[in-house]
C-alpha cells in the first residue's frame, strides 16, 4: 500500500522542521504519486 511506503518519509518531527511551502509540496507529490500507483 502507498501509505505504508510514504509513512517513514513524512513523520511528525520532520514536518515540524520544514516550512509550510515544503510541506504542501511534499503532500502534493505524495498525492500525485499515490494517484499514479492507483
């Protein structure tokens, strides 16, 4: 499943160190790659 693969990449402590723009970009990339897998 896609969620199991992406979970280690985007953890809570990691997102707290990143600016909101990077978080939004990462979410978009994860969503698009999940759509591509499906």
